[in-house]
């Protein structure tokens, strides 16, 4: 007698925005699936409860698109079947990647409020199928949105799953709340193991018996039911409702077998799991995603989308204080966010993208995917310029500008080296229309032109400076450069170049020694910490280029060498990573040139190389007199390579018993100790930065453009339970790869460039690490001001307190105030004051993530309010201000 009494089947269409069909095609098809599901609900409405057809919309995005064109009668039908339990809507907007920022994930939950109101339903469940994880703060945001139950259905192809699934547990959030979570099987498993297309209950029984035997053998499984999902094979993804499945399940139940099989909604599953909540374990940590290494196959668009989101943060902040209410502006902003979401969705391209990289459908899907990034960037550029024109109070046409406007849109102070773009000072007519050509967050040159000195910009501040008052900054005496000496030895055919003295760049913060003959950086010394940063015994040096390929000596089939996929293993939660795959790693073949470029406040070591896999490789290491950072820029032309390949830049660190923190969705996570068991440790997707340190020294690497990193060693494919803490770890920037065998691009030839920033320190401090990362990823915006007779400055928001960052400032959806989202990165409570210069506060409310009011906070002072945040807490405030911004 089996302890399993019920088999619960959640029927859904797995949403891949791409993969099986071109993106516009499948999005239209998804709308039609809702109509088909309603027909099936109506057809079975009078059946016994156990046999009724039920359909789950696992993502809200197709529902929102359906509502745009659905007739009133269809909407009423949908509401009816939502209320009678035959239809369900998940809170999940799409199946996303860890490329998503905290504010982006918050915004993707907003439709929950709309759908709750429109259909008078609760929506307490969220589903993510296919993807391998979610950033830890997502659990907080779900709870803040009123979501109480989270379902995962991981695909372990090139991935992994925590624990022994299926199971349920309480996912402890960073702020120590609990989200009830079901760690389910791979989506579509019911359809697969029961071969439902055969329409034979005996075949169903055979497949189910094998599966139940596995469940019965697990003494820790606490339930008297099993939960599986069904799609409509052969379409595993983007599939319609199975029009024959309801009849098959009804036939099974008529036969009165030992288990009943019935359709289930997430709400019904939640009720069953909740009944056992008291005995379920609790696990805390980041659900670190395996799959996102594929984003390195579209590195140019990933970089662009990351920069777009920085531009959009500035747009939202400016819009909060000088709101634009025109229908066109609001429509463009909505479109821009939607394109950002679509790019960060987990589907990159066609199922045959690797096997047939030149297939027309592969090219079509890649162009659609890339278009999301380019469209979002251009729309955001328009919005940002519109806001800056308004703040500058510029006319539509004029003579040349009199001044410049500097804006720091971030929550941390930034020291900025003032430069004036050449187009600002061109004599003659200047047009608003001409200025709109420039998308400011795309500026890839950190310090172009003449320096006019540095200026400190407080958080959320602006400054207007007349150009006539600016003077060219003198060269800093605190930067010393020595190009070294190379001499010629020997005569005739035996003549050779010999290094007699190393090159040196020295600032108040660092000493960099390099060999001008070979290009090797031989030393990086932190003067303030008295620390030799680099492991001198390593074969690698500072940010050394590495091309990693599958070694043909050991492997005949390149791609399957890393992951020899076995579908049966995957269906039984057995991963197929080849932990012992052999890599071939090559670096530079020849130094083409070595030079140093100096400006008023910086010196840049420029190295140009020949190297495998790329052409015209250039590295630029910039050291500053006023900033304890090292900016590293790399640019190259990528060769057209479709065989498996990874591109790295290695930093060998002189550290001993080291630890590592990385940030994901705005919250810091410690490698290993704050990750769920079984999730990805081999590589990480960082939101902004990663820090590696021991009890004496450390380094933070900020990653504005490329989020993938590896820590400790070359780790891809090792599927490590813990990262070994060997002395002298490698910190690896990993901007590009094409290792995936489906979905992602096989190639990405052409020009590519990336920026990284290194900061060295003595003691790791989460406040400092987060602040440095925000500074390095935030572009200070420089804009022309036509009428600028005198210097003016202002600050939108003042902040006072440690451990708290403002990660989102926006106008409230109802226009009644400003929404400010705070995050405490500390492990203890902290107090914080937020103030609004020249503005009086009328009221302050705590809200949930959906901007629904929860409680009022007393306002003691006219211009500021004191806030207390618990450890790792995210807080959402609605602040109503009285008077208009003075300028």
C-alpha cells in the first residue's frame, strides 16, 4: 500500500520568450492559449471536482498582453474561472535571470496589484520554471508583495538543484522572514514519465509506478501526495493546453486506481503544503543561478542593458522631482522598462542556435533578443535627455552654452573630474534636437578632453557651473611616472633588446611596476595598506588575458566534454557535469606596444597585444591622484569562433585564508556561507561588485559592464559544494563565453570593450564595499546649460546614516508622492535620516513593494524623517512633499 494518495498535476505553458518560435510569434500564441484554456474550463466545469480541467498562467506578462485586446465577455469568463479555481495567475512576471536589479524585480511585481484589483483575487503564489535560481533579495520582495508560496521547477541541463528534490522548505530571507517554497521536479515531467500522448492509462500506471517507487524510497519526503507539472509535448516550451489530457485523467480516476490524479492550481498546492509547514526545514541563502553564464554569449548587449538601467535610475529619480505627465512620455517610459525586462528574461535565442548557428531562424531570434537591449537603451536615452533639458531649463534653440550641468543620480558621494565635451563649446546655433542625439549613459570614455579640476558631488545632487569660470587643472605632482629603460645589446644579427629599468606609475595610493619589454605588470603595491597585492609566484599577472578552450588532446567532442547531457539523468535530478574536463588556456603571444598616457589627475598604462581568439587587444590601467581606484579598460576585436571558448582576465591575489562577498539585487552575500546547498558556486553573476579578502587585506572588483566572475580558480564545470580556500586565489573577470549547447549564441565576433574597477582595502566593510561599487557603476551626467550666469547647486535628497543605501527613487504610480526604496546591508539594526532640502514633508508612509500603504511614520522635522531598518531589511517609503523644487 503506497503512502501516496494523490498525484497533483499543474498544467501550464512554459513561457520562453524565444527558443521555439520567434519572439513576436510566440507572444501572440500565448494570448491564444488563454482563450483555449477558458474553453477547456467551460467544457469540464460540470465534471466532478477531481476531474476538472485547470490551467495556470505561470507568468503574468502574457495575461497583461491578453487583457490589452480581450473582449469584455472573455475577461468576465476569465474572472469566473479564476474564482471557481479552474484558472490561476502566478505573481511571476517572467522567468528572469540574476541580471535583474532590485528595482527592476520590484517593478516586475507591480502587475500583481493590477490583477488582484481587476479580478478580485489574492495571488499569493509565484512560479519559476526552467531557471536555476533567483537572487536572495527576491524572497524579500515576494513577501513584501503579499506572495506566500514560491514554486521552482529547475531544468538541470548545464545546471543544478539544491537538496534532494522534490521537497519543500522555508526559504529564510536575508531579513530572517520565511517564504514557504516547493522545490519541484523539472517542468513537464508528468507528461514525460507517463507518456500521456499515448492516451493509455496502463502506460500512465507504468510510468507513475517507477516515479512513486523513487518517492517512497525517500524517508524524508513528508507528503501523501506528489506534485508534477504537465506541458503539451512535443512542445516542452510555449505550448498550448493539452486538449486530451483532461479526458485521460478522468478515465484514470474512473478506474479507481490507488492514487487519484487531478489538475491542481498553485493555490491548491499551497494549501496542501501549508498543512505540513510546521515540520518543514528552514534554509537560508542565495539561490545562486547556474544558467546565467550563457549571458556571456551576448556580452555587448548585456553591457548595453546594464548601462541602460543606470540611465533609467537617473530618469526615475529626476522624474520624481520634476514629473512629466504627458501621455507620450509615460508611454515611452513603460515601453523602455518592458524592453529591459524582456532582455533580462532567461531566453536568449533559438533551440538550434549552436547546432545551426547560420540558420535563418537563429538569426531572427538573436536580432529580436538584441533589439530589446537596443530599444530600451534608445528610449531611455530620450527620457534622460528630456529630463536634463528640463533641469537645465534650456530653450529649443540658442547660441552656444554658457555652462555645464553635473548630476550625481546615486545615493553616494562621487568625486568627479570635470571635462567639457567638445560639442558644448562649438560656436553658433545649438539645437535641442541636436542634443537629443547623445545618449549619455553610453559614453565609454571615462575622462575625455581637458581636465578642469575635481569636484565633490553629494548624493542625489546637481551643480551648474559657468564655463568661463573653469580653468585648466595643472598636472598633479602626486603622480610619478617612469617609462623604464630598454637598451640594445650586442651587434649585427645578435642585436637584442634588454630591459635595464622597470617602468613605474606611482600615486598616493599605489605603485605599479611593469616590464616595458614584455608588458608584464610585475608589481602592484598598496601604499596605504603596505600590501603587495599580486601573487608574485603566479603564472598570471594583473588582469592578464586568458583564452580557455576544450583541450583537443583529451576530448574529441568539444561541447559534450563539459556536459555530456543525458535526459534520463536530468529527469531524475542527476547532473551530467564532467568535473574533470580538460581545458587549454593560452594568453598573449606578443606585446605590440607599451606606453603611458598622462592627464592632470591620472596616468594610464596602455598595453597592446597579439593574442589568440582576438585581434587588436588593448588594455588601459588608469591610476588617479585623487581616487584610490584602478580603472581597467579592455577592448578588442573578437574573432568569429563557434567552438567552445571562454574569455577571462585573471588577477592573482596575495591573500591567505580568504573570504568572498558578492552583491546580487542590491544585497551582499558571502560565498558558500550564505548560499543554499547545491546552488552554483563555480561562477557568480554580480549586480555591481565582488570582494575577496583575508583578515589583513582585500580587493573589490566592480563590474559596470560584464557581471560574470569566478573566484579562487578557473572553476567552470566543477559543480563544487564549496570553493576551496587555497592561498593566493585567482579573481577572474569572465566577460565572454559560448559554452552553452543551445539557446545562447555560438559566436559574437567584432569589437567589444569592458570596464572594471579595482579598489584595495585593509578590512572588509559592507558599507564601504557597497558605496564603492555604486560610485563606480554610476555615470556622473554632464550636460550643457544655455543660460548659466552664476554657479548654482542643489540636492534632491540628503542622507545621514551608515549601512543603508537608497536603491530606487521614483514618482509614485498614483502621482501622490515620491517612492524611496532603502536597503540595509548590515547584519544589525541601523538608524538613518533622509531629508529633502528646500522641501517640506507633509507625510511619510511605509508601503509594501506594490506601493500599498501599510503605516504612517511620524514627521518630527519639516525637511527630514528618521528611519530605523532591521538587519538586511528592504523598506519602501511613500513621501509626500509640499512645495516645488527650488532651482
